[in-house]
C-alpha cells in the first residue's frame, strides 16, 4: 500500500536505483541543502539516493550504499564520530582505513561554511566537488591491499587532495602518492589543505606530490602504480591508466555518463585485465578543463 502511494515519487527520485519492489520499509527525508534524500531500508539492505535539482552537482556519491545519511550533522560533528558511523554501517571494515580516515581530518579539506562531517559531496568551486565520506571510505576499502607501505598510488582528479593525503599516509615515506588535477587553482588549494594535515611531512619530503595536468594521461613519472583512483567519471577506461597499472595492481574508476558504475579494474600478473562493477555512482565527468568550466 505504502509502496503504491509513493510509487510516482519513487519513479521520479530513484530512476537510477531500481529494483525497489523487494525493499520493505522506507523513510523520506528533506535534506537541509534543499535536496530530496530517500533512504529505503530492507532487513539487510539500505539504499540511498540524493537527487538535487541540477544533477551535475550530485557527484562523488554512491547511489547504493549501506548507511543512512547524517542529515544535520548534529551529533556527528567530529571526524572520529564520522568514521565510527561509517564502521557501524559496514562501509569501513578494515582497521587501516579507519585509522587513516581518523588521521586525516576531513574539516581541513571541506571549504569553509560547509558542515565537514555530513555524509554528502560538497561543492569546491570550478564545477567540482569533494566526494562524500562514504565514497572516500568505499574507494579506500577497495584499494587498501594496494596501498601498503612502499607502494605507488595515483589519484586522478585529486580535487581537495583528501584521498591523495590518505594514500600518502598509507604508502608511507618509502612509497609514492601522486595527485593529478586539471584545475590549477584546486591543485594550489589542495596543497594548502595538505600542509595543514597529518600528511604535511610527506608533502615536504616529496613522497606525496600534486600536479596540474590532464589525469586521463596518468602520471608516467611514478608509474607503474599499485593503486589508481579516479575521482571523476570517464566515458570509458583511459588506456594510459591501464598501461600505468602494475601487474597485480588495482584501479577504481567511475565509468559512464548519466548511468555510472564504480568499476574495479584488476591487472592480473600475466598483464590481462579483469573488470567488475562495484556499485552505481554519480560523479562529475572526467573531461577537458574547457568542458568542465564551460558554464562555470
Ligand atoms: C568529484 S571531484 C573529486 C575530487 C576528490 N576526489 C575529492 O574528493 O576532493 C572530481 C575531480 O576531477 C577533476 N577532473 C575532471 N576531469 C579531469 C581530468 N581530465 N584530469 C584531471 N582532473 C580532472 C575535477 O576538476 C574534480 O576536481
């Protein structure tokens, strides 16, 4: 009965998130940023969608994930509490990921005036966003085996530098963490963010570097990479990134246009590639600087 009453609304708000029929209970929330957020819960599944008026800004977000949103941030106003919440909902399972997210305070990377620990992507200017905490956590979980001390990690579309800082702390001073971002102003502000963070010494020593450039070309200087993260959605997986992945390495990349999947790309030891879809997501496009800034 409730499903029938809400079905037109579901069809409008959740067209990317079918099938819904098997889901049993739902709660509808009005998000405090004028976004409509629908949290649908089944005994073992929680499905959450966030559809703001301009879909371009619905980015850095999983469309299917296992936790409810923190709507006002009240009660979840500390970085550690945010991490504990992600652990409780099963988004973070490993100690290493929890540790690094506790160590890198998200508040240093979220532009002033935004609630830093709310589980939502936020605009950072230049038609870009900082991804939601659950998305950062998901990508760190997927890549953690490839972020061991001494390993090489590439963060394409590094934006605020948050994930590059996490990668740098995980691979340590003997490793190499590279961020590539095509908006020079964001590169400059990401450096300032990281200088205030726990990853500052690694930036100073040079195991963490940030560069302005087209991330679709990767960053050959530090290749091959054990881990590659792409923070923007590519129409298809760029060949230079596959080429710069080490055998045994893993890339996590959103692929698609309107419909996007977070793909996990593993390069096998014989050099062949295995690809699987992790979850449906919505990210800003991996594109040219001109295209990104066209209506900015
Ligand atoms: C969703 S944001 C994610 C940023 C980062 N992961 C974070 O959470 O702060 C995607 C970023 O990719 C960048 N981007 C898009 N296309 C790019 C390209 N071709 N090369 C490098 N960066 C690109 C955008 O400028 C934006 O900063």
